[in-house]
């Protein structure tokens, strides 16, 4: 992979959006169960994934 073209950027963007949705759903699941540690981890994971996806979309 010498050249990072738009197809690879699109695939990475899609994977990060899916991960963001997963972390968001996990956040809501554990919000009902009052598990503070996993709530915080899920929130951080969702924010990182959406931030990376948006940065990749802006750059490529």
C-alpha cells in the first residue's frame, strides 16, 4: 500500500463510522445498567472514532 487513495480512505471512514455506532450503542446499553467504567470507555471510544472518521474525510 504505497498510495493511500480515495477507495482506501472511504473504507477506513466506513469502518470508523461503524465502530462509532457500536460504541454509542454500548454506551446506551451500559447507561441503563449504571456501569460507570464502561460508560466512560464507550463514550471515549465513540468520540475518538468519529473524530478520526471526520479527519480522514477532510484530508482525503
